[in-house]
């Protein structure tokens, strides 16, 4: 038996006027028969076909009361029913999910567009596109400022980069493009290039805590440590970066330069040479690495080996400034006693 709310709760519900409290009404198409006369003639009689409106039932479910036979009174303040409440909650959740999916789709397309422009080297295009996106979708200001700030980092305009990256933090609650993970890295990079090493250090520490598997974050902190004369900490960070990505030659070159730095109290030419040789195996055409090996050999008083390394570097140099730099080293080594 169908539950009738207007019977058990007459103060809040009343009988549906459309169906008379039955929850359904007679199908007008078939007249309640559930079938209609067809157009096919068989033995002189019309054949009967099923009614497609009421699906052979003869009655149709009332759409006003949703088949309950009861409608809620306008002046009633009580909660309608558990079924209605859960349906409203479901509709609210569905609407919220659709909004989230739409936001994710917009930002996903924007991120892909920005990455495509960066690969082409069109950083000005990124800035222009992000400003257009901000005008069209003002609610995505943080995401757009993040795109603009990162583009200014690539353009080496670090003052503008800091301006926009600081506007992107703290990240939005629904952080689809991971602003919270990456903004601190770019902010620290901007502070480093502006010479604010003490300001950059706590920010890069926070960035490493959020992205502990990103090798270039450790490399950036190593550069900051170098400027602060904390050479052992810098070497330790570069060792971590090498362990995370051993195929990157620049990490070995940087660590070798730290080992051979004259300001490093624990200077070790042999460890530096070992790192440079690994870098050469990874990138044999980098002339600067051969120059660094030659400098270390010169420090160890191995003049012939140093001259050979400078010769290898001279073969790989392409620009006049590079060639002149190597020739000056060769001349200084020839007259070195």
C-alpha cells in the first residue's frame, strides 16, 4: 500500500488536486485500456497495439506529487520527508561536483597552454594569455598570478616575479595546479637572483619540505649556501640532488666547483676532478667542464695534463669569448713556473 502523507500528517500535507490523492491518473491516450487500435488489418479487424504513453498500464504516475498523492502545504515549516531531504542533498552535491569539474577543466587547459608556450620560449605570450584569463575568470586570480610570476622568473625580471608570486599565495582551497607546492620554489629563486640570500633560505626550506623529490630545489639551496659560505651544506645538498637524478651533468659540475673553490676550507682537487669526469661522460661537448678539469690539474701542478684538457676545451669552444678565455689560460700555464 502506498504511503499517503496527507493522511498521517494532515497539518503539513494536503491531498494532491491533480490525482485526487491516488498518486496516478488515467492515461488520456488509451482511455485507461493500456492499448490502442493499430493500423494493421487482420481478418477484417484492427489489431490492438500497446500504449506507448502509459506503457500498457492504463495509468500515469502523477508528476505533481511524484506518485505519493500528497503535496506539502505552503505554510508548513517542518521538514518534508527523509526522501526529499536526501534528494536535495544529492542534487546539491551533484551541482558542486559539476562546478569543481568545470573549474578543473578550465585550469587544466590553461596549464597545458602555458606549458606549450614555455616550451616555445614565448614567455611574453604566457603573460598575455594569463592576463586575458584573469579578465575572463576573475575568480582564478591566484592561478593566473602564479602563471605570470613564473613567466617573469624565466624572463629574469625577478621584481615582477615576486610581485605576482606573492599574490598567488596562499594557494586556493582547491589547488588543481599545485601552486602550494611550487610557488615557494620560484619565490626563493627570485630572491636568490635579487641577492636576498637570507630571505631565500627559509622559503626554499619550505619548498623542499613540500617537494622533497625535486632535485633542482636542492641545487638552488646549494647555491644559496654557497653565497652564505656554508660549503659543506651546499655539497651535501648537491649529493642529494645527484642521488635523486644521477643523469644530470650540471649537478656534478656544480659540486666539483664547490670542491675546488679557493674559499672552501676543505678544498679537494681530486674529488672535484672525479665529479668533472662524470659530467664529461654525461655531456662530452661541454667545453667548460674540460676547463675546470684543467684548472684542478694546474692546482695539482700537473701542467702537461692541464694543457691537454685546455686543448680539448679549445676544440669544443664555439664563440670567440670562449676561445679567448681558454687561450689566456694556456698562455698563463706556459709561463707558469
